[in-house]
C-alpha cells in the first residue's frame, strides 16, 4: 500500500535538489573564473643578472666557428637578428679578466650593406650591458666601439657604423665593467645592466635599384 503523502515527499525532494543546484553552479563558475585569472596572470620580467656562471669553458679569444649569419634571403631594406645571451652562450675572458657571454655575428655575404647597428635590447627589468667590437677574417680585433658611441635606437642600446672591407664579424658581449658600475661614471642606463639579456644586430641594405 502506497502512503498518501509519497507523491508530496517526492516533489519536496525534487524541489530541494533544484534549490541546491543553483548555488553549486554559481560556486563552480566563480572557481572557474578565479582559476582562469590565476592562469593568465603575467609573469614578472626577469631581473638583472649581476653574476655570470657559464656552462661552457671561457676562451681568451672569440670563436667565429658558430657565428650567426647576418645574410638574409632577401638582402634589401633592413634585417634584424636578436640572440639571447645567457649561461649557455659562448664565453670570453673579457678585458678585466672576467667571464663574459657573447654572440658573434658574421657580416652579410650578399647585398650591399650600408650600415650596421649592434648592441642590446632594452627589456623591462634588465638589459645586457653591451660591449661591441669587430673582427677580421682571422678573428683579430679590428675595431672597438667606446660606450660614448652607444645610443638609444628604438628599443635597443646600440652603436651604428659602416663596415670596413677588413671587418668580417661584429661581436656583442656582456660588459663586466658596466655591470659592476665601473664604466660610465654618472651614466643612467635605460634598464638595469645585466650579464644576461638579448644581443641585437641590424643591417641596413642599399636599395638595389640605386
């Protein structure tokens, strides 16, 4: 025999289930939004590296065997190359006897390069302290650019020069003296100097129609 109030009890249970589903869904939605907000929060930019511990042995001279080419497929207009400098980069014993990461760029082999800009990208929390010099084909230093010639060029701190016939490579290395604060008395860098960051090279090619 079915109790007279069984239908009412079923309806009450159904109503109770319906009334408890709304806050559960709302809570799940809120948790989803919170999780999404946490997942999309940007990471803070890296700070300056004030010490340098290379993973590769440091050499007294630059190795050009793995130089990055500045020759584009279409040597017209301008050509940019950005290369990270970090603990895994090639290592050089700098002028003050300190280990410095570096990147060697091979001069363009085609087209008519009018000028080259080389230095470091200015990042939000740091900037590779750039030291720029050129090499001959046999790896000898051809020209060294003083810090006074470096200027803010867009989002980079770089020198601008016309390549000479005997120059085959341009090198961007970390400047240990600048990181330590021994260079450029009274200088205010665009971003804190660092042993690590992004080296930069740009080639301006002559218009082939000229």
